[in-house]
């Protein structure tokens, strides 16, 4: 299916105006923005007020813990989460349903688990270890009974050049110089977590340009730098969906490009559009089928692309891909969840499905997937307790798995029992 994950939002940004517009001339306008807090450009997501997205399980409700991958990748992913957590104040609170644990306790939990898996325990030993030492929480899912829809994402490879020519003519833009991000919590604590993205023109704050204007009206000329020029507009569109990737520019080392910010427009799924129009059948829906349709009907590119007004701007990174925690994602071990309700960096266990492919890259069947992962990413379309997005890495299999995964499963969270480490807050 079309990847349903928007790129991670990144760190909150302070109010920044275009340097050629005086701040005091705009200040009255910001009060208008404040009172129009439900405007379309504001992030529509409401911070949840419930604490029932996760429920604590009794030991008899624990799943059978096992892992269908080697522990090498899991160790790497745990170390990445530890890097993130060690940068937080030790008393920072992380919510597990109705309970709260400190960053220090999450660090202890991960270190305790990591030390044990380095002994390569058997399945029975692992389950007994968790039963004796860990509390387990489960996402309530979309139905209240733990049903979670899994999709996937991957790191795409694109062909590009540093200079525009007749073949490489589609730009990968950096953040435009006239784009402003307004943190509305600066004006009222009631608007905590609310931001709007726009531009300043004639002493007005306007919505930022949409995809149609950017792609087809060339409105960013002299407003944004170009990291690279790529060969294929369809590949570029899906780079926006995935949020990061590698661009091979003919030099010895590929360019890692990573999500920087967006134009603030709401994401709309072109897969849903093509499904509703009957262009692709439901049982055939995948990222690959969308690509095939667009290549078969190039005259549809403008209409279909413009249906999704959201647009992503990129920055260069020395390594990648990076998730919301600003740590490198681990293939098969990094999970994207709703960051507003699930504890970032936490040890997680998932059960869903994975494709088995033949020598020609065709899916032969789906098999049971069960493994430990880390909650290290987020996404604009990953909302609520019933959605999860698994990072598959790069390469042909990763693209197949990410493009076709649309299966239900379960999400569990593990944290060390308070008596084994620090106490919950």
C-alpha cells in the first residue's frame, strides 16, 4: 500500500520571521492568529487527555516472547534509544498508560534487558526472565482490544546530480527562507503543542505554498536552495512520503537527505484517491501499484500529486536515515508510533506479519512476525493507539515489505519492575 507515514516533525522551533520583515509590524497579526486557533494551517491533532491508550497486563496475559531476528540489530537499536534517553533529564517523565516512569528508570530497563540478551537466551528462558523482571503494557489498539494496523517504510535510493541538467531536473529543496513556524504556546499555555507554518507577505501571515504551487508554478525560485536534482519525479514524491533517503550524485559517497520541515499542509493519501476513483483495486493497493499507475499514465502526475498538498523540505546529514529521536534507525528494529501517547525510546514487542518473497521479488506468502523493537520514530499519519509503522531498511526486500505491509497485530511495551530499579514517578 502507499506508505501512510509522514516524516517526523522534528524539534519544536521558535518563532522565526523573514529577516526583511519587522517583528513589531507583525505583532498585531499574531493575536489574530491566536484567536483563529482552529485555522486549517494549524496542526489538527489534539493532544489526548485520556490515559487508557495502554493497559497494564497481568502476568497471565503476557504473550509468548520470542524473536525472529538475530540479537545483533536489537542490541544496536537499544543503544540508540539509550543515546536519546541519556540526553534527557533523569527525572523526565514517560507515560505508560496510567503509570509514569522516569528517564533514569527507562535507562535502567534497557540496560538490564540488553545485558541479558547478550547471553543469547532460549525462548523459554527469555519469557521467564521477562515474567520475573518486567511489567508489560499493551496498546488498546483501534478497537479497545489491542488491534493495531501495521504499515511499513523504508529508505529509498534516488539518482541525482548536484547541478540541474536535461535529465536531472527535479529539485530536492531545503527549508525556504520565507517559511516561518509559529509556536502558539508562546501566546497561551492552552495552545501547548500547537504550531502553524506559513509565510509573511505584505505584513500578513499566509498559509505556505502547497504542492501544486511548488511543483508546477516554480514559486520557490530564489526562496529555497536545492540540495540535489533528481531524475524521477515519482521517486521524489515517495522520498517526501518516506522522509529520508540516499541520493547518488555520481560522487564516491551518496548524499543522505533527511526531513527538515514541511509546508504545514495536511497530508492526503493519493492511494486513497486512486482507490476511491477505482483506478486501483483494493486487493491490489500497494506503493508499487501506485508507481505502476503513475508511470502508465504520466498525464495524471499533476492532478494526483497535487491532491496531496503537503510538501517536505530536506537537510543534509552525515549519516542516515534518522528518526524522530535524531538517532539512526535500525532496519527491522525501529518502530514509528504516535509520539503524543506512547513513550519515546521505550522497549517494545510486536506481533504482525512479514512477506516471504521468491527469487524474482514476488511475495509468495505472509508469515508471522514477532520481535522486540524500539519506539524511535513518529509520523503525521501515525495517529492514535491503533497505528504502527515498521522501518524495513533499504534495498529491494525493504521496498517490497514497506510497500505491501497492511496487516493487523499487537504492540506491547516493557519496563523494569520498580523494585528492580528506580521507582515510578
